[in-house]
């Protein structure tokens, strides 16, 4: 079975699952139910696509299949922003109550943080990418500690609001956020298009890419900004889903058995959509909303992450 057939199979599975999600137990009020479910599906496609795509690009840059963009601390920064706003201004502040303002603040601060981090670390040519990851882990731990400190001090009722932000949710998607997020992703995609041709070469490693004529540091800086913007958008839209990218990208590698990114990018996005739509169906129809989708994804992804570590350890 060639990769085009495999991609077609994934596309059919994704379409079938989306159809089931939209029309199962639809009852009488078609217009209202389809509109609400349609918003969920759009949020799932947008979130799943951005996370899968950015994780694949990040793993290609780092040449490591057990890393995700979350390692540079963006998820922890998101929680710090949410906690700080409620801690300082209270839960009734406009930046908390207005979805648009909250979304713009989160995306802007996360992108600025990533830009400053990359600017400082890549000030000198040839800076090691793993030094960036180390600094990212340190900042992530710092942000998490600061968030925990403020969460202990705030009012218990307001802590409940912060707690709701800790887990990704597709149940209360704001239509206006989908429009802003969709346009942002489209612009990022247009900007990224000119770098697509470098991905297959960069997967060979820095030395091989440089020998083949790639301006490695220039391309890496731009791709890292693209990754940061996409992760910021997806996190600000629905909340953090730490292990989704790791899970779907590695499944795509195993399923397609290739390093050609023209298959891996689309395949990862389709697998991500299948995982999220299928997971949301399980949350709604099996667990009856007693848990969240991010809990299921992170549990499965965490187990798979341990498996990858053990497999890598054996290969060493």
C-alpha cells in the first residue's frame, strides 16, 4: 500500500468521524445543533492541524522525535498569563470576560516571549538548538512555579476559573475567536509556504543541510517563529494539550514509513483530527462529559512518550 492510498484512508476515516459527530442523535432542532457542533468541528480541525503541523516542523528542526514545542514553556506561560490577570484584576476584569481581548493578549505575549528568547539565543551564529530547549525548560518551570504561587493566594471561587483554563475544552467555542484564529493561521501558512522545500533536507541534520546549500540558521529562526505563533494560537483558542503533537506525529511516522514532509504534514493533520473528533465523541457519548478531552489525550500521549523513551534507550 503506497502513501497516497494511506492518506486517502485517513481522509475517509476523518470525514466519517466528522459526519458521525455532526449528525448522531441530532433530534429535531437541526439548525441549532448543527451550528453548535459545526463550531466544535471547526475548532478541532484548526487546533489539531496547528498542533500537528507545528510539532512536525519542531521535530524536524531539532532532529528529535520525542520533543514538542511545549518544551519551550509556552503552555506554562499561557497558564501564568491567565492566573496573573485573575490574581491582579479579578475574574470580572474585561481581559477575562472578553474572549477576544484574552485571546489577543495571550497570543501576543507568547509570541513576544518566543521572539525575545530566539533573538537572545540566536544572536550568535551557530548557537546550539538544544541550548534553546534547556532555557525553555527552565522558563517553563519558572512560569509554572509563579502560577502555582498565585493560585494558592487567590480566592477559591476565582481559582475555579483558573482551573477551567488548565484543560483544553471544545464545548464553549466562541465563533469570533475561530474567525481571528483561522485568519491568523492562514497568514502564517502563506508565510511558511516558501520554507516547505527545506524540510526534507533539514531532517538530515544541520551539517548535511548546510552542505546542501541551506541557510540553516536563517531558516531555523523563521520556522521557530512559525511554530511559536501556531502553538500560541491553538493554546489561546482551546487551552493546552501537551502530548497531542507528540502522539499524532509519531503515529504518522510509523504509518507512512517515510521522511517526505508532503505526506507527513497532511497525514499528521488528518491523524490529529481523527484523534480529537474520536476523543470528543468518547467524552460526550461514553463518559457523558465527566472528563475532558485533554485528559484522555495527555494520558495516552504520556504513556506513548514513555514507550518512545524506552524504545530509544534500547536502540542506544
